């Protein structure tokens, strides 16, 4: 199946099929299937991990998510948006899960809390596979849902602000 109707745009039927396979790989927790939907040299960016490269890194990220959120599932709230001038799509999603395993890295213990997270993926294609990927979502909001960072306006947030300001004052004094 060809990924492009022209060298610069995607075929909507291709994208529909591809999107179903991507969603299925995630929802089956199938790291190898997800990695196979990417080029060998994929550049994969997510707010939680930064940028990684290659299929094995993509598979590793899915396994990390699976350990931290073994019941995760993704939904597609609306269809993908096709770029009119390049082989790219923007794909809205929703993730629902419970954090019952460690979040490695950075090493957070399971909180037992549910999450409901919305975001969008950016998929750039080459040869019918994603060669560049970027997820956009509210990482701070996710951390608040998990109880890892304090809720906005809470005593915990005020304490965190006070510590940050104290640290900034100390740094502004410079070396003695």
C-alpha cells in the first residue's frame, strides 16, 4: 500500500488504516507491532522521555508505559488531521489508565491513581512508516493527576514556590 497519493501528501485511506494499526498496537500493549510501524531511524519525542531514536527505543517506551499503567487504553476522540502540503498527520487521542506500577525512569513509585489524559500525536511519514513522531500533552497535568506534583493553589504548591524562590535567591548571590 502506498503512503502517498503524491510525493507530498498522504492518502486518507492509508492514514485511516495506519491509524487503526497504531491504536491497536498500543491497546494490545504490543511493543514490537508499534515499533514496526516506525522507520528504523525514527525520531520519537514524548514529554515524559524527551527524544529517543530507533525502533527498539519505541518498543522500550511502550513497555515502560505498560509497566507503569498495565490497564492503559487509548481512544481516538476524532479522526486524524492530514497536512495539505507534506506527508504528515496530527492525531488526537485520549489515554485512560491507573498507575499501579513504577514509573521508570525517573523512579516514581506507583500511586494507585487513575489518569485521564488527552493529547495529540504528530506523525511524519517516509515510505509508509512514521519517521518522526511527537506527542503533545500536559505533562504537569498528568503529574498532578498522579499526585507527584501538588495541585494548583494548594499548600504544597505554595511550599514548592517558596523553595524555588529561596533557591533562586541563593543562586543570585553567586559563589562566595
